[in-house]
């Protein structure tokens, strides 16, 4: 009986204690939102339909919404503008007027006039949502039809359609997305992970753009590079993270000198003084998933 018990439960034991940490990058260009209009439940799906000018914080969206009770899709087109959503339904002229709307919005200045441009095309319905609010986990706005205004709401704190998701799969069947707590640029690569007296650590290397606005400061740069350590409890509950830059357009960090140990498990960086930071060095211990920063 004892041998049978061991035979049956040994595979389970091994499975529980050998779960790996994995990172999967997924770029989303479509989102489904739940919400309500005038207190009535609705579902909305929007997808990325191209950048208006040169900023990934300002882009066209197309999609639909329906009242959950009837599930008849009503087409929408509009603009995502730094968290604000302006959506329009043009009735029988949806396809024609959607194209006219996009053809007229060709710059950030035109994006600011989205409502004015859309109104000239006589939308049958309009829905406007204000800037996202992660702390409240809901986004409020207004629904307009037949010169009447009704309250509208999305049950989310983030209505960004285009997303660079980096999903980390952790032991204990846990999963987190760096998009939600680091930044929206993605670009993370899993290097190693380790455990210590105070919990678990994950070492990430990252490379990502400095600015989603290609026309803004550092928009055309090679981007931000460096390492991040994510800290967890022993049960793999997320606590916080630290970031260590090796190159940065935003911080004017360039010409970093890198050296490697013979076994390539220890990486050392010498970062020169910049206009915004003092000189410092980094020692990256891949095996122990740690980074030491020194002057």
C-alpha cells in the first residue's frame, strides 16, 4: 500500500515543485469590454485600425457594441486618444462616413477636433468615454442619440486597444501581465529566476521604445534597455520590482561598457555620467537572478 501511495503521488509532487516560470509576449490589437448604457448591460468589441499620425496613443478604432439582452451588433468607428474614446455610429452610411472621418483626421491637431469633424457627418449615435482610471476600475462617459444624453460606463480601468502584453506564468497556477504593473511598452525577456529567504525573484532583460509618440522626444531612438528584478513572496504573490538602465534616450545614457565572466553567468556594466544621472556600475548575476548597483 505504501509503495502504491508513493507511485501515485510522486508524479504529482514532482509536478507541483518543478513548475517553471515562463514569459510569453502577445500583442493584442482587439479588446472586448463589458459595460452599460443608461444602466442597461452592453458588450463592446473594438480593434486597432491604424495610427492617426505618429503616436501609438492616438489611433483609429473600429468595432461594434450590442445590448446584452438583444445581441444585435451596432457598428462603431472612432478614435482612441490618450485614454479617451470617441465612438460613432452613422447608420446606413457607416462605411462611407467612417472613411470620411479617418481621411480628415491626419494630425494631433485634427484628433482634437474629432467631435467637430464627426458631428458634421451626422452620426446616429455617439459614445464618448473619458480618460482611463485604473484605480477606479471603471471608465465613465456619455451616450448621445436623438439629442438625448444617457450615462455610459465601461467596467475596466484601462481601455487601451493596442497592447504589448508580456504574460508571466508562475508556479501555483498564477499568471501576471507586466503591461498591468510595469509599463505598456512590453519588450521583456525572461533571463532567470531564483529563491531566497525573503521569497522569489525573476530577472528580466528589456528593450523597448522610449516613446510611443514617434514625433516626440526620443520617438525615433533605439529605446530603453536594461534589467528588471521582480520580487515575490514564497507563495509567488507579486510584491514589487526594481529597474536598472544600461541605455536610455530619456536619461541620456549611452556608450555603456559591458564585460562578461568566463562562464557568462556574471555580467558587468559601466554606465557613464549623463546630464541626468551620476556614473554607476551594475553587476548582473544571472544564476541568482540579482543585480547590484554601485557608484
